[in-house]
C-alpha cells in the first residue's frame, strides 16, 4: 500500500493534534489555599459514605490540616503543589494527590491510600470565599 505525502502527513498530524489538546492541570499554590470539604467520595470506583466528614485545609507556607484518615483530631502536615499534584508529607510518609480538576470553588483529587484507589470531589468552604 502506497501513501501519498498528504496521507503520510495526516497520519502524523492528526494523532499529534489530539495529544496536544489534552489539558494538564498545573495550578498555582494560591488557587489551592483554603478549606475544602468533601462533596463526593469514591473508593475503588464506588461511592463511599465513610468519608462524609473529610476535609483538607491548605494554609500558607505549605502547611495543611486534614482528617484523612477520618479522625476526630486533624493531622498537620506539609504540602507542595507541583506538576498537577499535591504532595502531602508528614515525617517520612508522603501521600500524592493527582489534581483531576480545580476551579475557585471545586477540586477533584485522585490518590491511592492503604491499597485503595480514591477519588475526592471537594467544594471550597464558604468561610474561605
């Protein structure tokens, strides 16, 4: 089968154009700041209600508080926003959240925690608007 120059060019240009349209999220740390509360939680692709009180509070100077795992006393940790991810570090433990979407009022995070895949859909707390 012979390919003309135009067909050969299209063979490379069309797949590249789809690839280049893929939008990667690389938020500024300022957009993440504030308290985020759970709206929806999924464990291994299924809705879960065991995380109904989950929150993340991202503070200045790369400090954060969260109750993941869900506890009565929030855990303090350090965090860094880079390349579409939030890296939470406490001591020698690092938990990485892939930022699936982020606006000024909503955020979706994906992570693996204790062998489970999680997806968190969060809303910014009205106290931080």
